[in-house]
C-alpha cells in the first residue's frame, strides 16, 4: 500500500516518537508525517491529527504532545468501544472519541512518575498512584487494546488488510540467591544454624544436614531443571544475576566470584542471555559499574541487559544511570507489588526521556507477572496466580503483543514454601507452545 499521510498542524518530538511506535512498530504501516495540508489532499490513506478532513481517519488532539517539561496534569478519562480511554473529547467530526496518541504517550513516557507522589518503603513509584490502577485496568494491556481497535478501524475505513504482529513469549529469571544453604561462608552459615536451633526448627536443621551431606539437593537449586525444561519446549531464557559485592539486608547473594557462582553464571550464559541485576544500593556511587564489570568478567562477554533488584527504578535517574553504564535493554518496567502493565503494554518500546523531551536508544521491555508478587503481595495460590497470568496472556495474544514473566530459581526448586509452583509453571510453558 501507499504510505499513510499523517497530517497535523504542528509537529513535535513527542508526536514523532508516538507515531514511530504506534504506526511503525505496532501497526507496521509505512507513513509520512506532514504539516502541509496539500500532502493530504486527494491521498487514499490519511490520518488527520487535530483536524477534521473529508475521507480521513480523524483523531482529536490534546495539549500533551505539544507541551515541554515534566509537569503533566492527570488526564480526563472516557470510553471507546467498551474500553476505558484517556484524553476524551466531546467534539464532533472525529473517528474516535479520544486522543489515542496522547494516551499512548502518557503511558509509555511514564508522565505520571515525574509528578509528585509518595514513594513506597523501597523508594519506588507506587502502583496505587497510577491512573491504570485507579481505573481498574492495571491487568489489561490497555495501550495494546487501543492499537488493536485502531487497526480494525483503519482496515474498515480503508478497506485493506493490515499486518497483525505475532504474539511472543520469553521467560526471564532473577537470580537473587542461588542457594539456600550452600556456599554462604562461615559467618552466615553459622548464624543460620543458630537461628534454626533457637527456633527448634527441626525440619530445617534436618534439611540443612541432608544438603551438606549431599544426600539432598539444595532447595533453591533449580538450575538443571530449568535447563531441561527450556530445551524441551524450545525457549532461550533471560537471566538477571545479582552481583552485589557486599552483603546487605537486601542483597544476600553469594559473591559472584565464588567458584560455585562462577560455574552457575557461565552455564546460564551458555543456555540463555545473561544481564545484570543491579543491587539495592546501586542508585548511589559506582557500585553498578563494578557489579557489571564483575559479571562480564565471569560470564566471559559484555552485557547490555538489566533489570533492577526489587524493581527499584525512578524516572529519569535509573535509566540515565543505566545508559551511562552501557545498558541498552532494560527489563524493569513493571511493579514489584502488583501484577499488571505499568506502561499499559507488553510490547517493548524506546524510553522517552521526559526531562530532556527527547527519545533515547534504550529499549524498555515490560513484564506483567512476577512470582514473588503473586505469592507474597497478592497472596495467591499457584492455581490462582496462573489463572491471573493466563488471563493477561490471552489479552496479549489477541492484540499481538509480548509476554515476559519473572520467576526466581528459588520458587522453582524444592523449597516447601513454593510447593506446587514448579509443576504449574511447566504446564504454563508447555501451553505457550500451542499459542
């Protein structure tokens, strides 16, 4: 088909960024942006943004994409085809009743995270403050749904078939604590024994002894099983390894240069892609640089992948810091406390630096499900958790979007607290092959 003409009276960085994702990536349309009305005259495929033109698909405009700076008022809400929408209009003559481009930009650029909010106990933007949570659609990829509906509208008006992106799934894992009992060093191991003795925790004492005597596998050790299940179902996983060089209350990993961790990291690098899992306090000083360098030395290659430990990520500081340390793909776009879509989509997108008002070359890969969130924060059983995951997966499949899940090696081992999660996860992996 001929290139679509997107006519608008005013062109901005924000609009160009949004069109590149909506039309270029998600709808896969050839298009040309123009502020010259003559370019749209007589053309068969026209999107008029902020104007009503005969024969065009006309989309209303709000001030957002023409603004500068980080001060963004909370948008009004409306409805379109049984979907909640942002930036609605009551004006006549438009093909849809809201500014879909501003709505998408508001979510992708995370405008609300630059405004005043009360951080949670880990200094994070709280899910409860987000407009998607307040609208009750956090577990819907609402931006993907808008774009899917827009595709259908364009097909109907232009009487053509547009390509539909294929749904894709990639499993990912955070390796925070590789072993429960082994390789912890004398001080930490002695402390753990004493605590178990004080509590008279006979089951843990017996389990520890069996592991140390090599009669039982460490309860957090699921690495061989993961390797086997990925091979069986044809997945190339992502692993994010916590490489804190000192122990803190939030960083309890085995030192990355310990021989046991060296073996694990090198094996993970052979079977998948390994990225850095920056430790809790890397928002200050040069810890991230040192941890990334250590991981690369051990793995034997550089990495450009990252996901924040505890999902501690703030706009724009975290992503600027990651970019300064050579990270080009970040997987932190989700909530540690709630299941769902922090940016309203499962599909990757380039980070837009709202403070500088310009797009960047850092690719953001959202996740919508994390095992620890489902169990500890939501209090779900394995069956309930995977029901939630399957419902979100179905929406992503219908809209041709992407699913990334976050699991931990300890949730898929033999720890009694995670009983039932491994078989439920394997059943989910097997089911993904039929989608």
